C-alpha cells in the first residue's frame, strides 16, 4: 500500500455515455480516502498525458462538478487511441512513465478502457516486479463493444443497447405508419465491427406487446443475400413493413464488409457510405420497396440522455471498487460485474486478474442468435434485458441536458522535458 | 353545428413524435362532448381510409389506450402520402368522400397534417358550399419541417429540434474527447429539404456554457466550399475539433444537392448516401482530418423518448382546440399557436383561416442566420429555445418506452363498394 501517494487516472479508446461515471466513482472514492490517496491526477488525453507530463489536477474541481461527471457523456479529461508497446519492445516508454510517476509521487494507476487498455494496464502492473518501481495498476473496464471477458457486461454497452433498442422501436413505429403508400423498409446501422452485441440489442425493440418484424445482420453471421431478401420480403408481405438492424461489421462470406460495396464518388474515391445505404439499396433493387436509412454512429455511444440506469450504476461502482481494491493492496486486477441472477437482475462486484482479461475478446455465444441467423433468442433477451433497465436522466437547462465541462487545470510540471510519442 | 354526428379524423404525410398527442386531444375532447360528437372514426392510413370506406372505430379503444397516445410517436391509425386533386380536376374523389361521410353520418372532418393537407382540408371545407354536403373541416397542424404560416410553430418540430440539439451536443462532447489522436470532425445530417429550421436547432447545442464549434449548412444558403473548409479549419485549429450540422437540403449554387455528389455503387447506381458522408469526405480530402458522420433520418422525428414538453402540450392543445372550434360551428380553420412572449414563453391558441394557410411555406427569416451563413443568431435562439423546453418522458417497461398499439377495429362497412385510388 502506498499511503499518501497520488493516483493517476486516464481514459482510453472510444469514449462512452458512462465512462465519466466511472471517473466520478474513482475520484469521489479517492476523496473519501485522502489519507491513502492524496490527489487524483488525470492524464490529459489518456496515457499521452502521462508520457508528456500533461497531468490534470482533479483536486481543483468542486465536489459538485465531480458529481456532475456521473451524468456527463464523453471523456472529461480527453481520451486517446495510443497503445503502449511491450515492455521489451519499447522500454523507453515505460521508463518515461516511471520518471513522470516518480516526479509526481504517483503510486496508483487507474486505467479506464477496453481490451487494448487492459493489456497496457497489465504491463504497467508489472513495473514493480520488472523495473523496480512500486505501483499498483487497476483496470476499470469500459467499452460499448461489450467484448471484455469475465465481467458480465462492460460499462457503456448497456446505454448503447438501450439507445439502439429504443431508436429501433421508435423508427419501426414510424415506418409502420408510413408503409401503406410510402416507406416500407427502415435500415439502422449500429456499431460493432467484430461482435454483434449492439446489433443484438436492436432485437429488443420487438417483444410480445410489440410484434415488430426486425431482421438483424450480425458480424458473426456470413451475409447470405438471398436468404436476407427472402426474409425482408416475407416480413413486408406479412406485416406491411420491415426494420433492419445492420452491424457495421456485417460482411460477405469472403470477409468483405457490406459497407465496402465499391461505392465511388464523382472523383473516384472509394466508399463514402456505411452498410445501411448499401443494404437499403439492395432491398430497393431486388424488391422495389421504398426505404429510409439511418447511421447512428457517435449518437449511440454519446446518448447520455437515454442512458441505462443499470449501466450508470455499474460504471460508478466499478470506479469506486477500483479505488477500494487499490487501497486494499491489489495490483494487476480489474473489478468486474458478476451476475447472480437474471430476473430479478442481481449483480455484485468481483475481481478479475488482468492476465486473464488482456487480449481476450468475448464474442456473442452462438445460442444468442436464432437459427436463421437474423434474430435473437430468448437466452439473448434474458442476458440483454436487465442491462438496459432503468432511466437515469441528466438535469436539463433551457431544454438541453446540462453536462459539465471541467476546468482541467494542469498539475505544475516538474520534469519539463520533452518526450517523443 | 351537426349535433350527434360522427367525426372523421385522419393523419397525413410524414408522422412525428407528437402527432398522436394531437389525436389524443381530438379524441379525448370529443369524448367529453358526446352530445355533439357521437363517435370519432379514424381513417386507416389517412384520407385513403375515407376513400376506401376503411374507417377505424376509436370508440372501441379504452380511455387508457387513448391517453397513451399522448406519449406514443408515429401515426397510430396509419398515415399516407396521397394528395387530393382540386375539386374541379377530380370531382369523383370528393363525391366519394361525400358518399362515405353520408353513409357514416360524418359531419366533422379533422385533418392532421402539413401544408398539402391544409390544402386538402380547405377543399373539403368547401363541400357544403360547392356540393351541398354539410361538413365542418378543421385542420390540425403537424410537420417537423415547421413550414406552416401563421402558427408560431408546428407540432412535431419542437421535439425534433430538442433531439437534434441534444444529439449534436452529445456527439460534440464525444469528438472533443477523441480529437487529440483520432476523430476531429463530426458531421450530422438532419431533415429539412427546403427549410433549415431543424438544422438551426443543431446550433442550440452550443451556448455560453458549452462553447462548441458548430458549422451549419442550411438549405437557405448556397454552399460555398472554400468558405466552408476555411471555417472548419479555423475551428479545428482553435478548438481542436469541429461539429458540422448539414441539412439534407444543403445545395450548391446551381441547386444540386450536396447529397447528389455523383456517388455510384459497384453496379453503377447513383447516390447511395446522404449529404453527411459527402461533406465528411470533402473535409478529409481537403484538410486531412479524421471524421465520423451520422444520419439521423427517422430517428429524429420518432424520438418520443426525448420529446419537448412544450411540443407535446401544444400538439395536444391544438387537437383539443380543433374539436372545440368544430363544436362552436367553425369551418375552414386551423387552430394555431400564438406567441405572446419569448421569455417566459407564453403562448395561447389562435385561429387561422385555411385559405391563408394552404400552400404557403414559412421559410427561415434571413435574420436568423449569421452573416457568414454558418450559424444562428441570437434572434434565432430566442425563437427556438422555448420550443425545446421541458421533458415529457414516456413510461418505461423492461428498459424500453412503453408505446401503445391500438386495436384499430374497423367500423362496419355500409357501402361496401370499391373505389379506385
């Protein structure tokens, strides 16, 4: 235990609607344990902030601004897409981290990210053993892709799932109204290049009270054009309309993404569009149905206005648990969500070893996808439903969510030396 | 006044998050005045339901289901894109309407739609005078495009505006977090082929507490590529990132839409995509910035989960007022919103003559767009802000909004004769 030392906290990779809720959990919990953790320094733009000695003094922020992080989407300190190489490959980077950590008396390292970040965190956790610098590294899970192992769910996913399920239901009601004389097919494109978790959430839009015909195109299922067109046709003939949820990762048997349909603009540049317009046009060409399509992109992962309360609660709890684990002397671990029961959904915080988390991708189980490859099974519903339950509305001002922008004051530099990224 | 007669109600054109709130206002108010209005028959799929004698007996719906219309997006009875021709051009259609109205003892005609529908409603209002059939026709305004004259605002617009402003703010927070090493430019495409009201709402995402750099491409302003690129570059250099709101109606000086950039797919088919990917690629080509883009499409007009309370209240009030006007003997009118003050926003219900509404488009005033053509003025903010104020959340079940699907039982046919649409 590093009594009285400072903590470093950084956000990594794509941000989410609730990564700041984890930051809130980390900082509020650290503030309760001032005797153990003197200050929380955040990396400006993630790990880059550590390498360049660009640290943010979160101690300068008011309690109410830190509390407001809980309802603010995005990464309050800036994130980055920057992966540290292996300790052997790029020893210089780790020496620099140690240099900065030493200068600022940092004994705790909290890294808030996905799979790649868990790997980085794991490497930092080995600094004590391999390079003689005492530090405790704890990973705080985050990723809308929901592809981390061990934890029941990754914070960020539940809110995207709620957004996509809600949006798919709403747009389906819309196209159903229009179908008699106009639009019969609505296509929504969702994130998830490798795993179909988000696409699966679109399937929740339909249930026993809402018999919406939804066709899902998963990255896990090779695209079968004829089967797909047959399914859409059958839905339109039976229901009058059809909704399609297409993952950005949906692909042909040869691995080529649907989005890479050879689209070229007037200048000959390849691929302007996404998968949604490709699928929509395919339906129009083969079946003649009028369509509309949407690409949710960042809107889905930033939509704090319709965040899942379960997701917000878990994101906060994991940040809090990370600090408590650090205080209790843990290193090289990640607090994780453990599901005790589906209905009612009961969860608790468990602890995973980083060596079991780093570089392992959790894919959708086969039994979550219906046999025809276009829908979700009851098992999938049982898994997904509790993750989107509960609303946690932000405060509003002048009709808009009131999100906080922190002051993000820098910690005075001590080294003041350049470091080449 | 047609005591004891039935009313016909129909939804027309593109549906919205709150058109059912107007239906709720019509039906609940009619139920209070059973002595004046015996039953409300809704047209299945709008006016087509009247022409084909396909009427829905709203009397079969429970009070609680009718109340739930207030929080349900889309058109509960089905809408249509079908415009009646002039009385002289297609007398047959009007004779058919009279035949159906006579058969079902219909003395009131409530038409819930935009500009085209106001024109149809106006024609129906003349049936008494021109064809000797006593009917009172009242138009209930609705259109996300906000382009009807006289009324301060059109129901449906305020909720789209709230959705677009919120989504733009949320995505801007996201791209701001990512900008250091990744995405620097975010583009969101919004509806509005002729008028930039919705695009203008994107500008509300920025305010004195949220200095977000937003560039808006309005349909009212001829696209100036160089000025646009300069503005984006300047924003990225100053703020590190830039958000762009592009109207689907944004166009080049020659009138060609940005979306029609000559995009072709592998089969040589024209234009898969929208304006957003075109603009995003243009920025990438000229300035090299990494981008993300979203196309909101139906998501924006169906997003009842983040409807504006002001909008919902007005939609309901206009439906209610339409019935009260009918009962008071009015014909050929439209209840309208009259703004009494901006701050606090005070509004009341006024009355417009249909002859002044039909076929008149209300465009954005020039003084609502900044001189450089890329932003909104304070006058525009004063107009827009009150329209998005207030939240009116739907109930949730299993994490999703609980929207009602009516039974929509048919009124027994009396004529049972075919009519060719």
